[in-house]
């Protein structure tokens, strides 16, 4: 990149210097080289740059309006975050969280938070998709952060069987410790939890991995590439789609649920049968013939 | 031929038409079966549903043998690595142990394989659960008393072996969940003082996980423990046949007889039928309920883990102990003692098992009862014993719940840390509370029984005396019920004679005897004894007086008609 | 004294054989009324009910036969494997085979029990118990036989034979126990060493990608391994595989987290063990060895799913809660000359669960 633009600028300046060289010429050369380098970088670098969402001023303004009404009471008038008097966070700063974070939190209904607590539960989204986009645009305008992924990143169309297998290995290494082997969810300390992945949209999964909502850690694109993220999502979806080979899955919670069913259904039924076997038969109301 | 000449010949050996068939004769000629069989074919077994709980375990064991043999035809107990090329898409191309790969093969490429795997696993759960339930029944009814103490010891050993067998069995597929369990077992081994790391290296053939543990567990699971189980079950049944089964007290039943139905045909049908029922229920569970979906866990990898990592339920007590134990560890002269693992993982199970095995002898020592018992105790008539088991059940229940604390947290939206703190306190506070409550409940039930024996049952008829007082009419309960309520032993507290004899020599073992006497007093405290004949007669005379008081009424109602046991159509009384 | 004579059977109403069972002080207040009279069942007296019960039992056995046949049908018609048949989202083969088998068995059982309950004789029978202990004559005879046998052997008179036999049998303990020695190698220093060496790259698990600090964001968790796990030799074979790889993984697996530097409370000796707020800790719990990766990015706590030990990664992985006794070992990391994260030394204490020889490192 650098080499290319250096050569270009050298040729440009050579051409310019061939004729009358103005004092400004050098400045123009440097400025154009900078613009070229910067613009190329902006276009081609990973999505930590501001994307075109933030560039749409009307959308950003709409987002700011919505933000002031629905979000600023916790996140501050300028999304700078609010700290309580004893130093804990009321609502975190949203500068730099990126459009993807907003799309996830608002799109899954977690935000606006109905009441303070250890965790924001998923619920019905309060804002329409257009409003969500506007909010995302506003937050993206505050500072560079992860952009909303393009659909090709999570439409699972190019994922082949090998990709699903690879996705499964990533899932078992990075995700099952919190979300459980079937994505049924798990407990975290102090009343928090990793939610179930059942029925979660691929886009939301992608955004969650990218932005690390609440206690979930971040899995940046350089460490778990977009392709591998898509593989993970494809694996989770394949689990949802595959038949439950052995019968009802009992919640996929593992041996605790199995033990409970063994006692309630198994021993319950068998003791019931034992009671029936040992019970006296109906006695006849008539006659005493032995 | 004249009759005389016929008589002179050796009388021809008359062949009686064989009632038991030619085959049986052939066998008997060689084995003398009839001598043994004559008593046992019509052997009497008492009939009660609570006597069938051990059968659930017995039949589950048979099911385990049958399905287990099936599984061994496909399972390869090897940790050698292969690349999976079977039917399950999500793992194709993954390197895994042969044990795991063949488990996947059974699940997806053998028709009926997954069904057999699931029946086998459900049956294992039911086997151990049934042993627990059976053990509780035997305990509550005092069936472990002389002469059956040894049978109790055999049973307790069976339970322990069953638990170990289950652990070995579910570790065989070498999947992520059971491998995590083996890792924890390795940690337990390492925590043993002095020899811990040696035990770990010897068990696993080197560093964890090694490649020896699965084949070794296979031998344990398929040969060693089943052999022991078979032998001990045989002994358990043999003792049962020799001692004959216990029975509930009641009309016609004494310590010296057994009342019930004969083995052939009734018990053969009921017990044999129950085998099919147990097998059928287990098979239906295998059909409808997924258990141990190893394909979702993936092969064992020491750097992978799943949330909700628990062992099978019967290890839950040890799991709960491990979770609630605080992190205590001491270093002494360069050596580490991990109390936080050693105590809950090694010491506590040892104490529990020893207490279970020794219990009949402990109780016999406390009560001083050396008689043979063939009639069962109603649980309420042994309040301390009953309360003790309920306290133990409470402790176990709390520990099981503690073992699943993370699941409780997500299912009921609770704080995981609070659950752990609660359990840390509850395991000390809960059992004594359960003990006290149960004991008082038993005693109050005994008081209720005593009221019924002495004063009869409440009829619901309220009578008013001439002076204006109200009383409820009681009627005597029927003789069979009365006999059942009084058919129990009188308790006798162990008394210590004088500690020293006339010369001031202290009797040997007197401190032990003092302790024993105190325990014995505690054991029988507040127990309501059955009434004596005199008390009974006094009670009945009260009833007669009551009847006499109301004889002057215009329409004396003895209440008997309206207790639902008689046909009252056309009764005069109601017409008023 | 309240101890009973041995072998005396407890008999209600016979607490003390010497007392009059009808006396006021002891004995059963109520005499045993004897077996209740047999009450007939409808099938005992009503031919129609009996026939109905018979048909019911036979019907159940017939249905069981049908189910067994259906098992055969399902076995051959329902597919498993690559493209399994399904039914309502469940595996059809398992469901059908299991239902058929289960019902076949259950119906036989229920039929047999119904037969016993409805049609077989339900007159109660009394059998007398025998005393459990052997009779005195048998005991005497056995003792006499034992005594005769012992005398014949002369073992009592020949202590030399007896003692030397005992000694020989005891000595057999040696060949019985010693062959178990080769069950496994001695631990040696194996538990104290991992594959981590200075300069070994920290790479992402599964993908094997090396990591630069700029690629890790605050709040990120990377499940990582030493680069040697993904290394191949000249023939393209992995350097470590099979049991050797597993044994190495069980101690070498690590996690990388990036924390705001002002929130890190490192021990003085560990001031340079991180890179720009990126810290590397052992993934193996110090309780009983499960891998930990439940990382809460906002609290910087990591939770082990097995027994809920909680560690504060911003505070040298101190134990906050749960049964673990020691903090997670930390791996000092730095950068290599290409800017990738590498270990700057091995672990400075044994990784994983404690053991006797561990001491206070």
C-alpha cells in the first residue's frame, strides 16, 4: 500500500516537476498521497472504522433524537456513561462500542433495560428495525467501533460440511463453557447467566461474538475470523436442525435432568406398578363361595 | 397263564405315568433336583408392594447384562486415535479415540444400537435408584435386624459396587463430559496424602489422560465388578431364601410363620411379570427420552469443557460435597494436604459407606436387642430410627441439590453463590431439623394409634349429655386392625447395673455401658408403648359407660350405621 | 439386665416367656385373630367375569406379539446413518424400535400380573419358619467333626508346620502385589513441567493462529495453546499427537485476557508478565483440573464450570469463591521480534490440581 502510493506520488511529482513547479505543488502531492493512503486504508481495513451508517447525517440525527428520549437517562446525554456516587456504573459509555453492539442490544430487546439488575434479559424489541438502525448510526458516529456485519457474513450459504465441523470445534473450545454443549445456557456468578442460543438469529450471534455484550467476552475478528464465526453459527444452527436422535432432549441440560427423569418417571412408574401388583384384587360383593 | 404263575415271577416294575415329564426325570436322575425343589416350588412369599423394590434392582441388573453384552459386540475400549468417517456429520474428519468412534458407530450406524445404549444407561440409573429405595424400605421397617444383618452388609456393598460400576460405564465412551469426570477423579486421587500422585500415575498408566484408563475401566466394568455383583446378588438371594422374607404384622401372622402366596404359580407370575414390566418401562424410556447424547459433547479434550458438568446422579453427593467445601489447603514441611478435595472426595464417602455397612450392629448395640425379628416394624414405632434415615435423606438431598447448583441457578433464576452459601449452612442445620420433626411426627402417630386402640375410632356422631356437655361417640375398631396396631414389641431401655460391685471393683467396660445406656434412653425416649391388657379393658369400660349414659335417649344412635360401612336404607333414625 | 437370650425369637405377646401373657403388665392386649376369611373375587364366582379376564390377559399377550412383529417391520424399514428417518423431530428408528420393544415387554408383564391377580388362586398360605440357627445337635456334630479333622492334621501339635505355612502364604503377597508396579511410571517431575518454553508463541486454539496485541481488545478472551501443538515435522506429521498431545494439553492450555491496565493489580514480581494489559493464565483449574473459560469481561472474574471456583484475573487470579485453594498460575508473556505474543518463560509453579509433593510454590 505504502509502496504503491509512494511510487504514484513520485511519478506525480516527477510529472509536475517536469513543468513549472509551483510552491504548492509539493503540498498538493503530499496531500493527495495522504488522502489516497488514508482512503484506501479506510475502505479496506477491518470494520473498526466508521462505516457508512455514521455517514448518513439524517439517520444519525434521528438516532440522536431517539437516544435522548429512550437511552440518555442511563447512558448520559452524549452517551458518555453515568457513574453513581459510589463509583459503580449506572449506564456505560457507548463511545466506541460500534453499531454492531447497538444492533445487538436493541435488536434483541435487551436495551432499553426495564429495570437495573445484574443482567439485561432478552425480551421483545421495543424499537422497530428502522429505529434500531438510526440508533446504531448515532452511536457509530460517536467513535469507531464494530460495524453491523454484512449479510454475507452470517447467511451461512458458503459454509460446507467441513466448515460446520470446524465451527463445532471452535464452539466446544470457546462457547460451551458458558453456553453448554447444546447451547442451552449456563450459570454465571452472582445471578448472571449465559442465555440459551436456541432460536437466536445468526446476525445476533455474530454481533454478540464481535461485541461481547455484558459479561460475554469479545471474540475479535482477528482472532476468530469472520469465516470461523460463520462456521460457529452454522454449527449451532445445525444442532437446532438435526433430529433429536434418542427421543425428547429433556432440555439438553445433562445428567442432572436425566437423573431427575430417572427418579420421577422411571422409579415413579415402577413403584406405581409395584403398588398395583401388590394390591388386593377387587372383592366380589356377592357370594362367599371360596 | 394262571394267576399263580404270574405272581411267582418278579413283579414287573410298574412305570407310573410320569407327571413331570420325561425331561424332568432325566434331569432328576442326574441332579436329584426334586429334593431341593420340593420345598421351594410352593415356597411362600408375603405380598406387599414395598417388597418388590429390590426386584426392580434385580431385574435392572439382568437388563444391564443383556444390553451390555449387546454393546460389547461393537464397542472398542481403546484410546488409540482414529479419524471419524461415520454418519454423524458434525464430527466427520475429527481425530478421536476408538472408544468414542465406536460409541458413535453404535449410536448412528447400528440399527437398534442407540436404543440399546439408552436402555443400558437408563437401566443403570434405575438399578442404583432402586437399590436406594429398597435400602430405605428395609431400613424404615427394621428388616436389617437379626438374622439379616449380613444381608444388609451384602446389600450395602452391592450399592457401592453399583455406583462404581456406573461411573466406570459412563466413562467408557471417552466423551467430553465423562472425560471431565475422569479428570476430577484424577484430582481426587492426587489429593490423597503421600501416595496421591503415585495412585494417579498407576491408575492412568502415566500422566492424565494417558491411553490406559479406558481399557482398564472396560475390564473393571465388564468383568470384575459384574462378577462381584453376580456373586453378591446370588448371596443376597440365598440369604433371603434361607431366612425367608420378612412380613408385616397382622391377623394370622406371627414371628414363627410366613403368610402369603406360593412361588408357583403366583409369585412366578408376579415376579416374572414384573421383570417384563421393568424391562418394558426401561425400553420405553430408551425410546422416548434422550440420555447421554455423546455426539453433542464431542470427544474428550483436556482444554474443552461444558457448562453443567455433572456426573450421573448417583455421584451427586460427592459432587455436592466438592462444590460447597471451602478452599482449605495446608502446606507442611514442603508437602501439600488438600483438605478441600481429600475430605469431601475421599474421606466423606468412606465414612458414609462405613456407617451404612455397620448400622445394624450399631443399632443392636444401642438397643441391646438380640432377638430374631421376622415381623417388620411400622416406621412410626421406631421413631429414632425413622428420624435418622429421614435426616440422612435430607443430607443427601441437599448435597444432590448442591451438586446441581448451577442448574438450579439458571432454571430458577437464582444467584449461584447464594445457593452455595445456603447449602454450606443447610447441610448442618437441615438434617437435625428433619430428625426432630420426623421423630415428633412418628410419636404423634403412635399417640393416634393408641387412641384408636383404647377408645376406638371417631364416628362423627356428637352426643349431648343431660348436663349439657358434648362428646363424640367412639366405636371399637375391628379386631384385625386392633391386632395390627398392637402387634409390636415393647421397648426396653438398656439399664446399667451398678458400676462397681460390693468390693468397689469397677465392672470392665462400664464407661461404654454408661454411654450405651444413655444412647438407649435417647433411642426410646417418648416412644409410646402398646397398651397392656388392663389398660385396654379400662379403655373399653369407658366406652361402655358412654353407651350407658346415652341409653336413656329416645333414639340412641350407636353411630355404627353411619360410618359408611353399612347399608342404611330404611333406617328409622333418619326419619325424624 | 435387658439383653435377650440369643436365638430367642421375638414374639409379640411373648416378651418374656416366663410372664403370663394375659397378665396386666405385659403381653399382647389383643390375641391374634388368625387369618381373615378368604373373600372371593368376581372372577372366582362369576364365569362371565372369569372369561372376560381370560380374554383380557390373552389379548395383552396377543398385542405383545404384534408389537414384537412391528419391531421387525421398523427394523427393516426405518433408516439410520447418513440420512435418518425422523418423526416429529425425533429419530424415527430409535423411537419405533423402542416403543415396539417396550410395549411388547410391558404387555407380557402386565398380562402375567393380571393373570395372577384375577385368575390364579389367591388363598393365602401359611408356611412355618424354621429357627435360623442350626440345632444344638448339628452344632455339636460339626464341632466334633472339626475337632476330629484338626486332630488328624496335627496342626495344633506341630507349630513349626503351622508357622512356616503361614509365613509362606504371607510371603505370596510379594508376587501378588509386585507385578502391579508396572501399572504406571513413577511421577517424577512430570507434574511440575509443561511444554511452555521461553520464546514459544501463544496461538489461538483450533485455528493455530499466532496473536498480536493489536488483535486483542479490552474484554476479549482467547482460548490459547502453545504453538508446538500445531507444529509439524518435515513429513508434515504433527509434532505432538495422541496421548502425548493430550498429556501436554492437560497442563499447557492457557487463556489470554486483555484488561484495562489501570484495573490490573499485579504483584510486583509480575509487573512485566503482561503485554499492554494482555495477561496469560493457565486454563487448568487448581481445584481438580477442569479447564476454565467462563470469563466475565466486566468483572474480570473467571468461573470454573465444574465446582464454581471463581478467580479474579485482574488480581493475579486470586481465588474469590469456591473450593479452589490456590490462584491460577500465570504465564509470563512478551513479544517476539515479529510482534507476536510469546511466553517469556515456562510456568513458575506446577499447573493444575494440588498433590502431596507440591509444597508451597
